[in-house]
C-alpha cells in the first residue's frame, strides 16, 4: 500500500483504491458503499479480504469504522448488480443460508448457488436479458442446469422489486422440496 494512501498514476498523485473507499465511506449510504466495494472487486482494484486487512493497518481516519462494519457484517456478499443486492435480503427473510455468488456451475457463471440444495437462482434485469440472443443463452444455461439435476429459478427485476413476498414464498417452497 502506498504511504498515506497516495500513489501516482501517469505522474499524477492519486488516492489508492483502498483509501478512496475509506473516503467514500464518509459520504455514501450503506447500499452505495456496498456497490462501490463490489465494483472495486470487479475491476480487480482490491477485494473485500484485502480491504478488510488494510483497514486494520490504516491509522485512525473517518470512514474506517463504517467500512469495517460493512465488511464484518455477516450479510456482506459480493454481487455483480444492484438487483442481486436487492435479492439477498429476500433470501435472508426466507430463512435460507447465504448462497455462493458469482460461481461457475456447469460452465456458466450464476448469480446465486446453494450447492447443498442443488439450487441455482438467476436475477434477470432487462439490461442483460432482453435480446433474443441473450434469452437463448439463458435457456441453454437453464437446460444445462436441469440436465445436471439442479433446480433453477429465475426472478425478474419487477418480481424482486414489487413482489418480494412472492419471491420469498417461492424460494422457501422450492428449498423445502429440495431438502
């Protein structure tokens, strides 16, 4: 880590990604900060484990406590999208254990995976699931999981946002059937 959280990029002094996240923690909501940590991980700027370790080495500074609390929360899970972050509280309210996220299963990266249940859940926002080609890839993915004996659920943005009770009840019903 650069001294004092400053490094150089093209000769210009800039804050390191870790110190930038600490500074952002003083200004962002929990949801926004979680999104920023996810984005930093996605861009390979830092990962939650490296970030959490670094927080113990940084001298007292505003933002550290909030960021540490976010990372230490049992519920922090890396996700790729805001829709996935909105889905996780529904999982907790359904009483399911935390899923694995962003894992490759049957050759496909999945949003959520419960290996003990044999359950894969995809959250479908319009951005990545609206064209015929994207929808065809989704069907091939679903078929690969079915062929491997996994249960596959898909929830739309509208269901997660406007029908959370339905999503929770469906998750719970499928989980009960699989146990």
